[in-house]
C-alpha cells in the first residue's frame, strides 16, 4: 500500500490549492478515502471523507470551502481547497480507511 500526497504550498489568505493523493497497492475503488491534517502542536484531525459510492463528509470548519473528490480510474483522491484561512495551515495526509498506511503528507501554509 502506498499513498503519495502532492499539491501543497504557500498561499495567501483567500487563495486556493488542490491537493492530490496517488494510491497504489490496493483495490482503490472499494475503500473510503480520508484527508487529515495536522497543525504544529495539535493532534491530527479528519477534514474530509469520500466513500466508495462518492458520498462525502466534511468537518464543519471547511464546509463550503473544501471539496473532496476521487477518480477511481486513476486511483486518485483530491482535495480542492478554496477561501483558505491561516488556520488551515497544516500538513495534509490522505488515508485509506481500514488500511494501516500513511503517506508523507504535503505542507499547506496560508500566510500573507
């Protein structure tokens, strides 16, 4: 199982980023996929989930700003992040629910 996140960077408040996660080593389409984030000094928190049927869930603080999606043909999961705020600064990780593997994460920094 391998998960490789990309797409992070430095962005000004109000800006946008699109995170990508490339998955391999398992039957991707059968698994719910999560995006987590961990800010300095804080615990890792679940940000968004997409299940195998395409249903989605978001933490309240990102509703209306973030969109999770998946492409089962490409074994990819995405997190479109709009209207970014400084409090969104964190390392973002994707995760396949039920599989004990984490990627290296991708750093998102929102700052002017």
